[in-house]
C-alpha cells in the first residue's frame, strides 16, 4: 500500500474548510454572552455586575429630570438617569448587541456601532438590532447623591 499524495485542490479545499470552521467558532463566541457577567432582576432587565453598596454614582442635581448622563460605576461605563424629581436609575452603558458603549442623546441611548436605540430612563430596547435591555445597576438616592444599592 502506498499513501496517495494529496492534490493541490484537496489541500486548498481542506484548508478553506478548516479556516471557515475556525472563523465560525470565533464569530459565535463573540456573539455569545457570559452567564457570569449578569443576572436577572425579575423585570426582564438583567442586572449588571454591582459595585459595592454605597458606591457614589453621581449627584442627583447633575442630571435633569427626564434626562441621563454617562458615568462610571465600579470602573465600568454606565448611564445615570433621572426619571422623576426624586428618583434615579442606572444602567450598564454596554450595548447588549455586540458590546459597544452607548451614548446619551436626549431621552435615548444610541449605539454608534450598529444603530441600536435604548430608552434612557428604563434601558428598554427601542430599536434593534439589540434584543435585550441594558442591564440595570441597582441605585438609590441618598440625600443629594445617587449611590449603588
């Protein structure tokens, strides 16, 4: 018995198939989610990894009612919103589609990468391709400041 020498066509076809499979695996891994990075809060929104309770997020007066601003919570990009005169809400600023950082634009949060739009006061998806709301970060108003809960 003698081993057959592979033809150039066989080598190229096999190489392309292997490269395609590897690229597909990388693409699927990039689209997947890390189940340890967030959990559910029972409202449909996931909960972002929390900073220690009492961590300062910002001053309530720095955000107009019905608006939001970019902040950092526990070293992560976040959005601080002010739904009413006396309440605050906070969300991860990382788009749930492919991980780009959303930016405030009036009452909306817009993803510059693929055009997803989120409600700035609730984190809910207003326009895809994102299908999942922004993960919430539990906060409370403590005097004139907003802190993690």
